[in-house]
């Protein structure tokens, strides 16, 4: 008699700085502890800004999620709505708002919670997650989807023989923050704040992670403009990180309202900045590199701003804006990573194209996003090469990932796996080899043993046809 199991579902909302995504995950109830079983079955992008964008109209933050929640209701069978957990994690946009205006941040979360409680699902919480959590959950997601946590005996042997890192590092880039997370070969005892410890499927992992608030691509641009503004004599700025012919008007007050730039705020004799594109990649790179303070390092090695970074180790999956920007620039080859010099050359060529040509070629893309791809491409290569010190050689270890299988690379799946305890600390009591591998090994051993016995018999009982020198 065959027993049929209904799939189970979970919902995670990723409330980022620029927008919110809702993800629906599904897994067979009887296999919830197996690696690679959970899969993404739906993603819905919420219309409008991220929830932190409702700081001046907080009661609208929650209702903005309604359309995507209704989409989830259609995907998940109605009889399972009440048992489906729904989580919301807010990232760096809300971290910044909480620093800037905690009362507004609390009201936004309250509005969001009210909407989620009114949905037919099992509400499990809406909160601002830390940068360290964001990095760790992204690392869990990609290694879960790649099947790195639960390995067969053969795979473990292969890793040990070839000294291959068992896990992949995670590189995450959002609008307001960026994270680097990996299992290093060596750890400095001087920076325990950057270390996390996990026990997954019976194996212990010591993970390095750090989140740089204000170094997501949008806030990095704000930082650069605020820095550039200090050097101008009038209200015009020729910016090498935008295409020639591009123009934008920026309110000075908007530029300094974020905690990422507020320290540089001062009185200017003008209220607006008139930005014009210069399309000069090399100058753009030099300007961006000023964002990374490399002057002092109190540890054996650092990334930037005096933050400890152990030697880079193993492969890295780079996702979120890392992937979206590099994919737009056609630099995400699945066969083999594009070499660093070719990446730089491609971004330089794109930045050199005049704005009218770019606008015509990509007319379907919103102007704000399109205009910033030159800066974002230059920023990504600067962050990875100058910030984290990836070189020509280990650049090849970076794989830009949009999806792994059917699931988006990101922190949301790892978040749900952790909160639902779907990755056990200890592995199941199973033999180190699968049944098929075990049978195959026994057959191989039997054949070898039979060959040895036959060879020994032939050695001591040579047939007459093989004997020489007998008359």
C-alpha cells in the first residue's frame, strides 16, 4: 500500500532596502531532513519601494505586501494555509532606518506585522535581521542547495584526498550592505566577533562572516557622491561613473539624510547638484577606491576599514546584486568564469558608450537602474579586487549565481531552514556508503579477491603448456 504525503510549505519575505520579495518553499513532508529536498516554487516581487521607504507613511508598509500574499494563497492549497509558517526578515534598509529614526522603524514593522497576522498563514514573526545573520543564512542557502552539507563516504574521501574545500563561500550584495562569508583555513584569535559556529549533519563548521553596512551598491553611490561634493566649487559635478550625455539633478538634502553620509553633511551655497556623466571607467575606479580605507590593519590581514579578513579559501558563490549587475553586463558564464582582465575591459567598454546609445539599446529598462550599471559594475570589481583582494588567480573561484536549481541564491532559504530546524545538528545513523555504493564495493572486492586467488594458483600450479625447458 502506497502512502501519499502532502507537501509542506513555508513563506519568507525578504524586505530589502530597495524592494521586498516573497518566496514560497515546498518540501515533501516525509523527507524534510534530506539535503536538497526543499525547493522554491514561487517568487513575487512586491510593487513599490522596500518597507524602509515608507518611513514617512508607515501605515502603508504592511498593505504593500497584500498582493504577493494573495499570490501565495493561490499557490499553496487552502487546506494547508493555517499550517504554513510565514516569516519576514528586514535587512540593511531597515537597519539604517532604525539608526536614523527608531520610532519610524518600529511603526513600519508594526504595520507589516498587522498585515501578516491578517493573512491566513501561521505568522512566525517580522524582524530586522543582523548583517551577520544575513551573511550566515546566505552561506547556509547556497551550501544546502549545492548539497555540500551531507556527503556520501565517496565524496568525503574525494574532498580529503584532493584538499578541496567542502563548502562554498558566499558573497552577497544588496542596496545598503554587502556580506562575505566562508570557512577559512586559518583564523586569527584577535577577532572573535567575525566568527560563527554551526553543527550541521554531524559536522562542525567555523565560519567567518562580516557585513559592511553602507557598502551596498546604492549606499556606496551615495557615499561617493557625498565625497565628490566636498571637492566642487559650484553646483555642477562631472561624474566619471555615468555615461557621457547623462544628466541628473540631486537634492542636497536627500544626499545627506542617510546615516551612511550624514557625517559629511555641511552647508552648501546651493540646494541641488547637477550631475553630468563623464564615462571614464579608470577615473571612476580611482574615485570608488577612496571608499575603502586600507591605511591601517590591527590584525594579520584585513579587507578594509580595519576589519579582519582571513586568507580567502575555496570557491565563492556571488549572488543578489553581484549576479544581477554582472548578468546584465553579460559576465556570468556558466561554463567557466570570465577572467578578471576581461571583466574590467567589458565594464570599461560599457561605461564608454554614450548615454543616448545605451538608452536606445536598453529602452525596456528603467532609466534609474540603467544609468547606474556603469557605476555598479565598477563598484563590484573594486569591492572584490580592492576591498576583499581577489586576484587574477583566485578570481576564477567566484561563480555569479542567480539560481541553484529552481531556487534563488540568497539568505531566505537558509533563514527558513534554521527557524524550522530542518537541518539537524547530527547526521542520521546511516552507513557511510549508500546501498548501491556498498553493493558495488562488495562486488569489486570479490572480483579482486578472485583474481588474486587465481593468480596465486597459476603461480604454484603452472599448466604444462606454460612450462618451459621440459623435454
